């Protein structure tokens, strides 16, 4: 009987000690890809184009109610131009998927992994993450806003950091009105 009591006491102490030094796992919330959307907008000297691209998978991590991390995989084959119709739309969609831009056949996905999250307000965060496009990874900083089970993410991306130099005035002279600006925007409305 004494040995049983001692064993239970030791087990209780070991259990309490273990729980005291074990960190609580973050609360992982999967992105509802069918209810979330990503809008892209690219700029050129003579105007702009915009469209959508699909999230293949993703999640956000929370410690208590505070954003602490996240990761997204983007389906590059889903690039879709929404400001054109007919042949113009078809040609631009095909060109964006080609090696001149995102080389979707070789790189079917892009990935964003949060590496640092800092709260800047009640529902606002400045996030640094590793963004991988066309096999190249660069750090990027962006803003995330959280409201209930929804989030808004806004990124500005310099395409030339990922080897996308087509009609970039940073690499080619005399493009004049055919130049495409290096930066493009992504705005994501997420539901989790």
C-alpha cells in the first residue's frame, strides 16, 4: 500500500512538472479555400491588369486570440485575368503561365510562410514571411488584419526578385510605353 501511494505521488509530481514546462500548442485554423479569394493587380506604363488566383491550402496560427503564424500554398495554374474577355483574356492568361512570367508547368505552386508576427493594433499585424515563387525565396513584409473568422492580407511583390524580368525597365532599355512595372499587388480576403 505504501509503495502504491509513493508511486501515485511520484506520478503526480512528474505529471505536474511536465505540464509546467510544456508550451501550449498554437490554435491552428485552416483556411476555407472555397470562401477565400486572392486578387492580383499588375501595372504597366499604359495601364494595369487584374485577376484572381486560388489558394490551394493554408492556415493561420493563433496563441490565445493573437495571430502567431501562418502558411499558404497558391495554385499558380489558377491565374485568371478578370479585366479582359475573349482572345485578350486567353492570351494574357497563357502568357502569365509561361516562362516569361510564372512558368507554371515547372513551378505549379508558390508558398508563403510566416516567420515573424508583430501586433500593431487590436486587430492589425505586421508580418514578415518567406515567399517562394519560381523556386526563389525572399523575405517580404506585409499587413494582416483579423476580424472574427476573417482576415485581410495585403502584399506588394517585386517580381524581379523571383527571376521575372519580362519587359522590366530595370533590366531592359528603350521599352518606353511597353514597360511593365516590377511590383504587383496581392490582396487576400480569407475565411477560416
